[in-house]
């Protein structure tokens, strides 16, 4: 059972220095979209174990000081959910639980109410013979959109939050938080003008009526108010993290209003800095600009966060090359704010190998000719624990996706090494987390970012310079000397260095010695 599996790994998670784990959806589901199609919000899928097992996981995690965050999917349910079945039958109280619309009939031919498209391609409307109406599905046909204009839906979904909070979980990652409401006039969306998009592609239209509606933001603020009321009687706050892919100004609204009169998520995921913002280039300047872009847009008084990847993006080691993983892990760890890790990033795991026949991703398996470009299965293959069968993920039965063949080289056991001069991606990651614990004890951190050529420099320090850390990373392909980077160059002491570094921990850092391509070093300065 998965819970038992995770419970077995809790000691390791604790030793690594991880404070919280987020489980992607574990609720009852037909698994059309890897659990993002929920048929019962109050029970879990038996393939993961029982509710009692989950209780045990939460308790065991808490004993070790680890918080447990669940995935909350408010925008849509499974079409197998009893609410949808009742809505199909127009049962009293459920008629408007979902977004139903009449067909448009032109010359006797039926068509969808408007041109809206699903994020998984094609029309966002599905005809129901039974109801003789279309329902909206922003994702797969099996994921009908709930109707947030119905107060009963809002009440039910808040009750779901309360149920899990009472169960003992520590917070929620909120799925597609930007999509809860759609404009009530149901007008066609305009073309985006994206020359690479074809009709039916999600990017073909500009989503002015289906994303980031004012009512959606209000709903997020309501969810936060709900959580704050709950938190008022708790010894520590339960948290809300929103998933929002939007332009950067709009993304920031999910933190709350600028005057803080209404709060939103404790943090909205920063997909900008290392994902969206680096699609066009990956140089020292690109990184510098992308980091500043996020910081410059952050509203005052909110907490930042740094994300390298997730289950919807090619793994970061595949996007930028595994030789960059240590530097990137260093950045997300020392930049001010919450560090988010997608499992496998700590060992530099790359995308796995999956064929169309083996894949599950509903946005990809319909068309095998584009599977390699569109599937998210590659970043979802099991984590590589060790070099035994199935990389130690299980005892040999076929996992839901094949284990990557790279597991013999890249696995946690190989990297969980100690000793003088020994280094590994995992060791870098673990050392960073232990350094972060020291940051926590110091308030008022300041930082500076700079670059000289392809070397990115970052300095983090406290008011009296009691703690003063400098990070240097040669993003380029050739050795470069970091002497032009303006650091306080007194006694220096290497604390963490990338696996390709010529330094050892404790070495004095030498600003006139070239940094090798992709080498990254974090040192303290006195
Ligand atoms: C966002 C999730 O991260 C993704 O995996 C899923 O397919 C969609 N939401 C639909 O729920």
C-alpha cells in the first residue's frame, strides 16, 4: 500500500530536512486524469490504502515534524461523482451543480454553446443525450466543471475542506485555482494570435472569459477567509497554495489584494522564474532577469516561493541539463521564501521513457503521433530509490508507469554517501536544507543579485552581516573568472558546492580562479 510505503520513508524525509509533503490527489477516482477526476472527495482510492492508513501517515509524519498537504481539486469532479450523476438526472437540488447550457441550433444542426476549448484540446463542451444539454469540461470529458454560481456547490466544497482539516491535514494545494468561474454571458473567446497555435489548441484562444474572473478571485479570498476562521482555533496555521498559470500581474492577485484587505493563498506557485520565464533562453542574464521579474512583481508583505518543476512539466534536469541541477537546487534553497521540490529533483532525476501505449496522460494518449511533445507521463515515472528491481519503488510488480532505465546510474542509494570530499546531488540538496534551518533563526535578510558575463551572483546577508552567504554560478559553457562579481572578499569558506566543482567544503574561495562551466559554489563571507 502506498501509505505504508510513504510511512517507511518518513525517517528519510525527516533526515533530509524536508518540512512538508504534498500528495497529488489520493481520493476515489476512475483515474482518467491521474486522480484529478475525483468521484468522492471524502474517501481515498483503495489502491493507496484506507482512511485509517492515511490517518496513520499523518500521525507518523507529525511525530517527525513533517506537515502533510493534500491536493484540493475544486474546479471539476469526475463524471462518476454522485453529484454529476444526480445532475444528469436533474435530481432536485443538483440541476445546476455543473455548468449546463443548451445547444445552439443553426439550420437544424446542433452545435456547442460557444467556441471555448479544453486545456486538453478540442471543444470544452460535451453533449449529454440524457439531459439534452451540453456540459462544460475545461479538462477531459470525464471532468465536468462545477458551477460556482450555485451557493450549494460553494458550501459543499468548503465542507470538503473542513472534513480534511478535521481529519488532521495541514493544508491544501489548490488545483487550477484560476478557472473556478466563467463569464456568465458565455460569449466566444477571441483568438490569441499565437502563430504556433492551431484551432482546437488551448493557446489558440485568449481566455478572457474562462480564466481569472473577478468572481474566481473572490472565491479564492473566501477560501482563505474560511481557512483563517478555522486557523483561529488551531495552534498553528493550515496553509493554502494555489496553482495559477497566468500573466505575472494576474498571478500576484492570488496572494491577495495589494492593500492586504483580502488575503488569498499563503502562496501562489512561482512557475514564472524557472519555468515560464526561461522558455526562451538559459544564460546568467536570463536567470537574473527571471528572478528579478518575480521579486519585482511580488506584492509587499507576502512570502515568495521558488519552484523548479512539477508533475506537469518536463523534469528540470531534462529541461536545462542534469549538469545544472545542483546550482538550481542551490538557488531555490537560498533565495528568500519557500522552497518547493518535485520528487526526484534532489537526485537530479531526468524524464523517464514511456511509449504512447504505456502512457496515461489524457491530454496525450488520444494522439500517439504527438505523444512525445504533449505527454506529461515522462516527468511522472516513479522516483528512483535504489538499484534493485523497479528502482526500489515496489517489490517487482509493474508500476503504473515504467521505471526509467536511468535508475541504475541515478538513484538515491548511490547518492546517499558521506565522507570527506564525497559529493552527490542528494548531498548538495541535504546540505542546503540544513543551511536553510540556520536562515530561519535570523530575521531581516537582505539580498543582492548580479551577474558578470555568464556568472550569476547572489548574496544573502543579515543586517549586521552576522550571516553573509554568497552564491556564484557559472551558467555558461566555458570557464570564467568571477573576479568582477562584487562580494565582500575577506575570509571565505565553501559551504556547499556543485558535484562538478573543484572545491571541497571548507576550502577558501578564490575569486581569481575560474569557475568551470555549470560550477556553482556557496560560501560564507566574513
Ligand atoms: C492541474 C494538474 O496539475 C494537472 O495534472 C491536471 O491535469 C489538471 N489540473 C486538471 O485537474
